[in-house]
C-alpha cells in the first residue's frame, strides 16, 4: 500500500542521489570561510551560556547550603548568599540588571579565536580526508568492533 510506495520512492531518491556525479572538492579558501562562519555562529549561540558559567565560577559564595556550611561561607562576601543560583537564574539576572546585550560581554576576543580555530580545522580536514581515505585499513580493522 502506501507504506510500500513511500519506501519505493525513498529508495529511488536515495539510489538516484548515489548515482549523481561526485561534487567538486572545496578550495582551502571556501573551507576557511565556511569554518569562520560556523565558528562565528556557534560562538554567538554559546556566548550567553559561557558568560553564565564564568559568573557562577567567579562568585565567592557557594550555591549549595551544604557547601556553605562546610566552607565557612558566612565569613566570605556579605553572607547573604550567592547572587546567582543556577544557569537560568544567572542569565535572567544579567539580562534584567545589565541588559540583554550584556549576555555577549567580552565576546569579541573569543569570537575571533573560535573563527580562526574552526577555519583551520575545516581546511586541515579538507586536506587530511583524501589522504586518510587513500590509506588501506589496517588488517585488524574488520575484527575491531568484535573486540
């Protein structure tokens, strides 16, 4: 019925895609630009989480009451407890006290570093992949999954 027809259509699509001529390899510049865009996008998305993590790491007061009791945290800071309680609370507090764009404070140096790093990774991968594919697998490879 319908399921068999859908399977047949899918099989035809997959087989048709497999029979397409191979695509031309990306140039080093294309790989570098793709890596920079990927790094830029990833860092923009992760920056607020990284900021919250750093704020939580840098606060003097422990988050958990048990840790506060064992560390003598009442003598640290003001003794009123931690400003940030968890990741979500930290993100909300920073956004409300400092503005939404504060979630990306200090992001430019990290942004540049990640863009360069991912660009290099993409270019290196583009050069290493054909070399690795040309190598014959080690003789133990077929038996490796079985232990």
